[in-house]
C-alpha cells in the first residue's frame, strides 16, 4: 500500500514510526566500533547511517 492512499492520521503515524526506526538505526551504527585496519567497514557503516 502506498502512503498516499492512507488517511492523514495513519500517514502521520506511519511516518513517525519510520522516523523512530531510522533514528534507532542511526544510533546503533553511530555507536559501532571503529575498524582500525579496515576502511571498508567504516565506509559501510557511514553509508548505512547516511541512507537511513
């Protein structure tokens, strides 16, 4: 179902839920340990944060 088809109240609820999930991902990945020898791991984590 597309969000355009939802009533306004449900749309707001869904968007708030999605925002909350995104913030949880950002917090989780922001707290990930830094990979001292593997630049690729750090780039993957930074990319995941940027795309949340």
